[in-house]
């Protein structure tokens, strides 16, 4: 029986980054769905049920950090892990991730680190699901 691929939803307003990120993560063995801009992202998360959301911070009209607050306040999707994904410098991303209570951050352009961090964030999900199942038993 084959292992199911982890599903990652990438939300960004830059089509070039969406295409590049999708290709890089698919090459690493993930199922990747891209979503252009913030509009409709709540429904996309509800319908797709991703294991992880990569969310660009620098989007016009509704920046990703503010969108993360909206997403996390929705009871149907609040437990889906969100990772900020931006070309901002690492210090500002680290601060934003902490301030907004998301799972973490990844700097755009750092391919090796992106793959490593995503593997770590997804393994944290598996551990949390395991712990929740123990609590229910």
C-alpha cells in the first residue's frame, strides 16, 4: 500500500512564485495546490483540507499576516497549520510568525531550507495528531 502524499496549499499573489514553488515541492514528493491571491482562501482550505498552508505575507488589499488571523478564527479550518512564506528578511518573518501564532516561516528563494522546514512542520502535524488520538483513547 502506497503512502499518501502530503497536501500543501500555497497562497500567493505572484503567479511566478506559485509556479516555481509548486514545481519544487512536487519534485520533493508533495501534492501541491496553488491559490492566486487571498480571495476565496477560506473556502479553498475548507474544500481541499491541506496538511499545510504556505501563505505569502506581502499581498495587496489583505496581507497574509492579517489573513492568518481570519483563517485561524474560523472553527472549521483553525487547526490547519499556516506557515508564512515571503521574501521578507528572516528576522521580520520570525517575528511575524511569533506575533501571529502561525506554525513558522520560510524565506522565498531558500530552496534547501524550504524543503527541510516543510518536512519538519509536517512531522509536527503528525505528532500532534498522534497525541490527540492518545487523548481520545
